[in-house]
C-alpha cells in the first residue's frame, strides 16, 4: 500500500467503478409519510460489492466507503427512480465515510477491527486530512 492508494479521490473512483453505472430504484415497505422506506436490492448489492474486500489489506476502508455510498444512494432513492452513480456527490459520501472511520479510531464502533486497521485509518487521515 502506498499513500496514493489512500487518497480519497482514488478510493472513491475505485469504489464507484464497482457499482453499476445506472441504478433503478424501486421502493417497498414505504410508510405513509415516506419517512421510512426500503430500496429493493440496494443493501444486498452493497454487501456483495463490499464483501469482495473481506481479508483485503484495505478492508476497513472499502467496506465503510461502500456503506457510505449505499447510505447516500438510499437517501437519493426517495426522490428519483433512476440515477447514474457518477452523479453522486463525493463530498457527501466522504463526510459519512470519514465519520465511520473516526468512530472506529475513537473506539465508538468496536466491530473487531485490529491494530493494522487502525494504522490504515491513521494513514488515510495523514494523506487526506480531516474533511
């Protein structure tokens, strides 16, 4: 791993390349006021994409980056039926993604991440600084 690999723009480009270019959103289990809804297949798609990184050196990075992408796509799905992933705002994904990393670093999200993962998180912030 070199520092260039941890540059957010590089990570985001790689992550988005793993998603379909065009997404069709189908809502189900929608509450009357639309405050609560599910997007058909979105969670499973995100899991399938992120699962490729299990035991990868950058697992902690890519699993949380894909989760942040999924969360932002879920928000968008409330308002549109189709979307190109290249229209996703990277800065919004970055805010969510970095909040996950900071929770891990600060011991708030203890999901079994080890010292190597914490070192990668530290290296990520050294390269990118706080957003």
